[in-house]
C-alpha cells in the first residue's frame, strides 16, 4: 500500500507474491520432475509418476498463465481516493464510493483467482482482478478502513453483515475508528 495525499494505491503483499510464486512455479517444477523421473523407469511407480505429471502439468500451466500478469513488478491493483467524492479506480473503470451498493471478494471458479466485485446503484458490476495477491483479512481491513467511512448508510449495513470485526481485532489487530467525513 502506498499513500499519497488522499489516495491509496493498493499492491499485493510480498508474502502473497511469494506464496503464489511457490504454488504455481512449484507445481510446474514438481510435475516436470515427476515426468522426468517416471521416464527413467528406475522405480516400480514410474507409470504413476508419468501419468500424475502429465495430468497435473496442464493444470498448473493453466493456473500459471492466469496468475502471470499479477507478477509484473510494481503492479497497482487498485487506487482508492478518499473523501466525500471518493473513488475506487482500477484498470476496468472508476466507481464513486457513494455509488457502491455491494463490495465483495469472490473466487472465480474457472481460474481460482480472487476478484473484488463491486456492484453499483446503477446496476453495473466491476470486477477487479487481485491475482490472489491480497489476503482475505487485508481486503476486509482495506475496505473497512478506506471505503466504509464514505459509503451510503445502506451499503454500510450490507458491509457490516459481511465483516467480522471481532476476528479482525483478534487476528489483524484492527479496530474500526469512527471517522468524521469532511
């Protein structure tokens, strides 16, 4: 996270970068290792190695290709401009915070990547790809701290039903501050 005046630029955490790199690259290397070890035929399990490597290699390659754009150094996933006329800016578009009806972190079942889905009062849906670089708790703290104070009352009620402030306080040491809006 990088803050300037009243805007916050959200990037992925270094821990999540490492975790994703370990998962996708480790999966590819592991499947390659299984295939090469299987073709050496030095074990009675060589056919299992070959079949397992051949079955899982395309899956890990597919997941790697989906996650690859997230590994661009310095990639800004979204920018939050705070204030009464605050906005959430992403590659897919800009949404006024007052226009947010619902905001949620949703896992795409096709590519297993989390998306921030913003539904607006004018029935538009904007999906912001996170490439799994934002943890669930970091997402909740981000929305609660930077977006929540400027949302409409109905949107706040919807968010309050989703977020578990006790869990955020215990695990992330986050406590919601009542902020005065300019």
